[in-house]
C-alpha cells in the first residue's frame, strides 16, 4: 500500500527502529504512538493469516485498522528455529522491541529480554502485561478483567451493576505509558550506552485511574459512590432532553456561568432570584431542576446548543462514535485521517492528539498487508533476494501477496 499524506519533514523519532510483537490493542497502541511520531515500526506477525485482529468482527472489528497505521509488516514464523534466529538477527539492528504476549511466552520462544539484550546490549525491551511482577503476574488479563478488578467498572455503573467503560481505556492508557517509558529509556541510553527493560501493565494503569477516588475516600472519610450516584457538587451538572429527543449535557461550575446562562437563555426571573445567586442556594432549591428540565425541553437540540455556545458555558450534545465523522472541529483541526481497512475500504479515524511546535503527525503509511515490508527489512539486514525467496518457500516468512521479491520495497 502506498504512503499517504506524507509529512514535509521527518518526525522526531525518525531513525528509531522498532520491532513490535503486538496483538489486540495494548502493544499495537504503544507501537502506534511511536510510529506516528516517526519511528520505523515493524509489526511482527505470523505468515499467511497474520495478526488475528485482521479477522475480528463485532466489537473488535476495527482493532487492526485503528492501531496499525504508519507501520510495516514483518511476517515471520517465530515457532521455527530459523525464524527465531532471524528475529534475533533483526534485534541486533533495532532500537526497541515491544511485546504484549501472555506471561512467559517470549521466554519460551527464546526471544525474551535476556536473549534480546544478549544479542544487542543497546536494545530497549518493552514488556506490556496484565500485571506488574507480583502475586498476579501469572494471570491472563483483558481490559474488561482489570476494569472489574481495579474498581473502574464499579465506579462506572450504578450500584450492583458494574459496567466496563465504553472504550478500551486501560489498553490504550497502558500502551501510552509504555511509550513514555520507551522514550525515557532511549533518553537514558544516550548517556549509559545500554538499553533496559521497560514494563507497563493493565492493572496498575487502572489503579492510577482510581487514584483520585482513593484519595477522596481517604480525605473525606466516606466510602466512594459509583459515578451515577455521586454526591452533587454543582446544582446544574446534568443531561437534558430536548423536544426532538436529543440529549445535551450542561455543567455550570461557577456563579458567572449561572449569570451568563440566565441572561443568554432569557431566564431573567432566575437571574434576579437571590436564592439562586449561589451554587449552594441552587443546590438547596428543589424546584430548580424540574423547572429547568421543562424549560430546556421546549428547545430542540440545535437551539439549545446554539444558546449554550453563545453563553460560553460548558456543554455537549451526547454523540455516538459515528457522529465524529461529521464533527466540524475535528474536520477543521485535521483530527481525522483517511485510513484503509483490511477490506480496502476507507474510514476517517482519529490521529495522534498531539502537536509539537504546532505540527501534527499525519498518516504516512496505511495499515500494512501481511508481510508487506518483509523483503525490505530482510534486505536491510544484508540478505539476498535468493535467500529471502528460500525463506518464503520454506514458510518461515511470507511476502506481500502478489508482489514478487524484487518489488518488495514500498
């Protein structure tokens, strides 16, 4: 697949070579961040079928397309002795290895931290697991598992109905923290000359998210409540249903918000009401919310949003993910990039939400086909076309379907 939207100059991680043994979300999310920042990221996957996320349906249908742009594919059989040796040869020429296999898998394959640093003392080896070393380290983990274990699901749903968050937040957070750790290790390597092991995990990432609630419980001396049942801090911090059956959230977190709200919406009677002048008074006014729901319920969503915009108060219509395709802000900010799916269709997906010096990091390479880039990488390691063809014939590697070895370069 051809490159798209090429950046006018190399990214800040240009020249950093990454071998990503990633599957599902956590490892690929880490690799995605490095790739978007300009690193040369090689997604290591099995020959033929490739990563299982290429073939998922339902909730997982978008995993591969979302988390594998700006990467190339190295299709190699790591269960074969020659494949493992070839991988370690590539480690000798790499800067970073990322892996989020099940506990103990890379060690059993003979390509773990010890084997990789023996081949390349400068390698930064990032292991992403469900848990840090400790009593749970042997356990299998999923985003949903650690959301339950770490209290996030309990905080998200009402009492007795724990509910996972509506996105793979812990996979993406732990992958992001892993990327930060990799950058720190690369920075230290500039001084020490040697790489190191970087570890990140799902469970401890959930614990980080729960830190604010743990601190609140300690300081307040009361048990935490799920978010749907939390004590009200502000009088107006609610969802409102409009006449056209849309929902809009409005949060008034200061008395200035309240005054602007009343003036813009034409609620002069409330603006002059001394009981409603402060947030405490508004909290104690049982009449406020029922009447406010009735008044706002006479507006359609477009009118309510327009007035809230004019009042300069916090607000948001409740959108579905598909609504983001038509979001005017994302369109104007360049927040969506045109991305190819495994089926060859196109979908606009969020880019990296980061800018350096005003510069964003656009799509350079579409998510790769299985083995697209294998020949290129092996050539860079000094292998001849004849040797590459021999590996492909033996099933140890696979090349981009329909592309002969002499045309293996992107």
